[in-house]
């Protein structure tokens, strides 16, 4: 569709810009040390700023204090009728699929244990119709203003794409085998991928405090040191957690070419750091927490080799 073509639906959608997306929201719990501890353990963040009597919450927990959990927020708070109307309008026009695309956060002051969290959110914008590899649809951006004890504490912008899935190709020419997505290689992680090319799994080590870290980062999250070297992982590990991907299907992830379910695991290496990777050697429904695995390298196509983790069904 030409960029200047009429789009009556877009005109209707933009009428929602500025209307509430959530109203009178209240955090289910005050900021608290147990939640901070759980977050830090999950993220592997050992900063002393998040422990002890003067602890603050990690800034990126901003949204966590606003979530309603499985039971949601009390009636009359949380998501607004206007936001439901907007999504319903998109659903009715055939844009029934949704994917979260990105978020932006701004931090105005640290959150401390005992702070009471309140929030309001607005529909900030709706894009014009866009065509992506997933399909055609509209990007919807909401802005949440978070307050702690009535004082501005931060903002959280969240963007989704409501789209109509693109038609799948029914056949792929033999000369075009399905390819896995390419990893993003930048100056911060180039050394890791150089190690993979040599069949070595390299872990960063801070030369100041000797803390190991993964994924690769420009600085140490324990002492903020900027200098580091590397150690080579032994290759031994266990499955710390995992998910099974059912949809969307990616034929490149399945030797059968059908793109059927496959397991993605968080592997805890013997050195104590964790890495995300595929588990091979067992069916996806045999992957379990605690399953012993061993590093190997899989060439997925002429231009890509990846670290994966092999297990046996009896492991």
C-alpha cells in the first residue's frame, strides 16, 4: 500500500492517542527486599547496592512493582476501557496477533524497600500501518508514569505490534535452505564469537575482583571494573530452566524441516554462569531441570556455528 493511501482505520485509531491505558493502578506490594533478592538471583546481579539496610531496587525492576500477577489488579483499576476498545477495534479489523517489540524506561529516583507504588498509563501513539516480516499491522505505544509515595519515580514506555500474520510460503526452493537467525555481533561480544569460531566457550572474568560474568558486558556488575580477561568453560553443565517453543515455527530449528516444537534452555555451566542454548540429543519433551549436558558446537549452515548442549535420554 502506498504511504499516502487513505487508511480509515488509522484515523479511528489515532483518536485514542492521549486516552488512559491504565488508571489508578496500585502496586500489589510495597517495594521489598525478598522480591529484590529473587530478581537479582534470576538476573545474576551481585551488586552490593541491592543488599543490606541501605538497599535500593535495581532500576530495571520499575515495571515489576506495577504488575498485577495472575489474579490481576482490583476491579476498577489497571487496564482501561479505552485500551480494551482500541485492541478490540484492531481485532475486529483482522489484526488479531500481537507481539511485544520493545520498551524504554527512564529513572527519576531510586526505589527503596517500603515505597508504595502507584501508576497511571496513557495510550501515547498508534503508528500508521506497517508491513513487517511477521505481517502487516499497527504499533501501539503506551506510557506508564510510576510514582513512589506520590513522587515521580520513573516512566515506562511499552510498544506492541498488533498485526495480521503474513501468508507463509508453501514451498522453499531447494537452493534456499532455511537459515537460523544471525547473532548480533558488536564490539562488546566479538571476543565471544571469535572463541566460538575456535570451538572455545569463553567467559569474561573481572581482573579486579575475579567475578565471572556472562553474557559479555563492558563492565563488571560486581565492582564496576572495566578491565577483564577470559577463562574457557569446561563444557559441563546442567539445565537450570527451559521452555518449549511451539509457535511460531522455524524450520531451521528442526532437522525435519517442519519447524516443530524445540527446547530452549538456560544452562548453568560448571563455572557458575548461565547461558541460553538449544539442548540436542533428546526429544524436546525429555528436557528437564537438572539434566546434565555437555557443550558441543553445531554448524547450522556454511556461515554459522553455534554452541549447543548435548544430553542423553537417560541423563
